[in-house]
C-alpha cells in the first residue's frame, strides 16, 4: 500500500478521497489555489501545497505544477478525482514516466473511450446495442445526407468532451444546417477537437448508467445501475439507484453488456457505461463510457456497501483482492441531490461570496467542502455539496432526501436548495414518468 497519495483536485471530491485515505492509513496530500486556501480539503489533509493563484487552467489543470507538488511532497501516487485531469491520458502517462502511480484507468482506455465515435465502434464490436448514427462528419452536406438516412430528429454531437457541451437537437434539415458550424466551433474551442457526428434522438428518453470496475486483466464486474435522467441543460441534478421502473431482464442485460464491453479492452479501475433507455420500446442503447470516478458514485456505494475509492487505490497499489471475492451486497434504495451555489430565480446564475452559516443534518451522507465562514470563489464549478440518503425503498428515500434538504442551512449566498425540493415533489419524477427533458418543463417557484 502507498504511504502518501496526492489528490489532484479540490472541493467535495478531495474531501471524500481524504476520508478513504485516512481509513487506509495513507497520508493525504492536498493541492490548492490561493482562492481555495481556506477550503476544507486543505485543512483536512496532512500536507497541502499551493499551486498558484486562482484560475483552474493555471492550477488544478496545470500538469507541471501538480507533478512538481507530488515530487516536493514525496507522494507515490495521484488520485485525480473527477473533472480536471481525471480523463487526461497524457497526464496519466506523465505520472508513470515520473515514477508516480496514476489512480485510475489506463491512458489507452481514456483514449479508446474518450472520443464518442471511437467508443461507438468499440461498443459495436462487443455487441452492445447502438442507436443509428454516423462516424465523423466531413462537412454539412455529408451531415445532411446522413441525417436523411437516419431520419429526424437527430442529435448533433461533439466526439470529445462532455458536460453537455457540443450537443444540439435538430428536428429538420434547416435546424441541422444552422447548428453545424456552431457545434463544430464549440467542440474545437472547448476540447481542441472539431470532430462531430450524428446520432438518432429518442424523445422522452431516460439516462441510465452502469457502474463497472475492472482489474486490468480482463475481469470486470458491475455494481448495479443508476438513473441520472433528471438533468438541467444536460447536467445531472438528481441521481438514484437502483433505476426505478426498469424490468429485471433489461437491468440484467444492461449490466452484462457493460461488463462485456469492459472485458473486451481489459478495462482497469472504476468506469461507467452510459445508456439511453427508451421507455416506449423498453430497450436501451449505448451512449458513452466515462473513464473515471463519477460524481454520483456515492449512491452505488450506499446500496452495495462498497468503497470505490478504496478499490481504486488498492488496485493502483497492487493490493486489491481478486474481483470475484469482492461481491457487493445490494440493499435498499439510494438517492443523491447536488447542492449548487446558484440562483434559480436568475436562470441559475452562479453565486460566490462568504457563507455566514452552514449546517447539514447528521444522519445522512454529506459530501462537502464548506463550513461556516468559507468563501465560495467564482472560479470553479459551483457545487457546494452532495446529499446522499439510503432507505429501504424509493418512496422512503425521496422523503428522507426532502427532509434532509429541509434541515440543510446555507446562508450568505443563494443556492438551489429549494429548487431541489421542488424537483423531488415533481409528479412525473415521483411516478417514474420522468426523462431527460422533464426539468425543461418545470418552472421554479
């Protein structure tokens, strides 16, 4: 096992990783920007190394500064968390070149699945169901020909990146013509890759993902599936497991195909195979693979009694028992809400400032980086906390999460707390009629 691990991240995920490292008797090392000097991950770590002023590009995404911090502190491994450098294959290679273990999937896996059009090819080769779609498009005329063959509506998508950036729904040729250059430009500017492709659009689809873990030698297991359908602007708001309203045969096939895809490339570490589920057809289709730990991994841990961060660390340290001995025990229902520093009354404008009072309920799992007196800077993702509840059934879990949000107090700036409570009360969600566009039709009151 490692003696010292550096966490190349900030916020809630840095604090969450620190918790597991301490339990494993591994010394956690934090990196931080000057804007984050008073964040919890800095005070919770055994050592903390300042890597710059504020901007993410000059701090948490600067591979040189992260590696310098690892060398200065004598860290043997780096956990990237999610976001920032978590899917940066070149950074993973730099770590290995410097004798530092990268705690995550291999660079080859990041590259294999990092581009959506090549991920589709791998999925097809492993007999994973696919929506009708294309390879990379040469130009607008190519796109128009392919869209006519697929049939509208279609989704025009960037092959690189994520977070909903570089996606445009096109109902007809005119809409596709108007969106083509814009999506290609967004892809180039945000991901330094102008590649775009088309995929058939499924109306009222749900977003279901399967958590997998591989040992890098061909053995992959599935730890259930999560429903992440409640999204706003393609960003997940509420996540839960198990996915409600899904037949057991569909659930089994989703997990089997996810494992088969992972085994086809001898996948290593934690990953997520994501699907579009069509309730009308009661069938599912491959969407993409995330080669990292997900923001919503905590709900899976709650129902399986596992610690995915521990598995990642032990695997990287060559200290993980054989996967067939790590049998998860599924029980109950878990649900998570993401608390953001944003104002729902002002089109969810991000907020920053001093938190004058912070209080969370003691009887739920809370992943956070804030406390009373924390200053929320304007430079990073505005997520303040994740509240995770685990209950015997879905109705009880929804009620428990609503209560937990009601007992949460974050004062000094605006948050989306009340919006989340209204989401949980949405009749379509409660009755399992929700889909990825449900929140577009819900007005904040």
